[in-house]
C-alpha cells in the first residue's frame, strides 16, 4: 500500500473516532435534558397541587370569615339594642334617684332635729345616772369598809385565839422540857458520881483535818454512821475528836461549831504530841 493510502486510512480512523465522541456527547446531553425536563414537569405538577390545596384552604377561611362577620354583625345589632334599652332604663333610674335625693334631704333634716333632741335627752339622763352612780358608789364604799372592818375584827379574834392556844401549848412544852432537863441533869450527876465523863457521850464521827492555824482547826466529816445531828450534839455538851496520823496520836480537837453547808466542825486544838496539820485524821471513837 502506498503512503498516501495509509494516510487516508489513518485520517478515516481519526475522523470516525471523533464522530463517535461527538455523537456520544450529544446523546449524553440529550439524555440529561430529558431527565431535567421530567424533573421540572414533576416539580410543576407538585406546585400546582399545592396551589390547589392552598386555594381550597383559603376558600374555606373566606367562608368562615364571612360567617364570623355575619355573626358579629348580628351580635353588634343585639348589643346596640341592649345599649338603647339600658340607656332608657338609666334615664328612668336617674329620675327616680333625683326624687329619692329630695326625700333623703328631708329625712336628713328630720334626723338632725331628732339627733339634737336625743343628745339633749342623753345629756340629761347621763347627769342623772352619774349622780345615782356617785351615790351608789358612796354607799358601796361604806358597805365594803364595814365588811372589811368586820372581817378584820374576825381575823384578829381568830389570831388572838390561835396565839393564846400557841402560848398555852408552848408553856406546856417549856414546862415539859424543863422537867426533862431536870431529870437529865439528875441522871448526869448520878452518872458522874459513878465515873461518867461528858466527853464519853460524843457521837460516833470520823473525818479529816482540812485546815489548821493557831489553836483552831476545821474537821471535814467523812463518816457519820448514825446520821447524828451534829449541831444539836454540840449544843448538848462538849466533846472532841482524837487527832492522829500514821505515827500515832497528836492531840484533841474540841467541837465548838458545826458548819452545815460545808459539813465541817470548827474545833479548838489541845496538842499533845507534834503539830496538828491538814490531812491528819480525826475520830470521836478510837479503837
């Protein structure tokens, strides 16, 4: 084959390829246009349906509005009639009120006159009542004073009677105590004649020395097994504590006074051996 023939063959192939490319592109574009057209037609159909639905809804709303307008006009007419009726009634009430105001003014004048008369009558009655009250008050005060005097006299008589009985009872008690005292003194003398010492009658007590100075000390009671009334025991006679420590007997502490709030006895010291000081033991009965 000649070179020119080969060139024509190649050109034919190139032109055929170009034709195929152009034809394919044209067909593809035609397909795209068709697809877009169908989509646009579908969208327009949807828009037309929506527009129809909106038209139907707006038509319904227009009908509802017209019905509401008709009802409002009907209510407005009824309200206007009611206002006219109330206006007529208001005119009638205004006329009645004017008439009643005239009647009220007359009643006020009459009431003021009656009030003046009532005040005058009340003042007169109050004056009479005050006078009667004053008289009654004077009478009541006199009656109360009389009753108080009678009651006071009765109380005084009762008090005198009670005091007389109390004095008689006390005199009897004093006589009994004096008799008992005489008998006790006699018994003590008889006991002393047999060797009895008054300090032997000391109550059974034990304690600790809490303070000591000069010839005085204080004994704190720690043991009172007989629950003795210490104050009365001191008043009945002199007795004392034996004071001692671990080393033995130190002396005597004679009871002078009992301090109930501190449960302690103030004592006078009689030292025998050593010095009595705080912490020493004290006992009325020693083994």
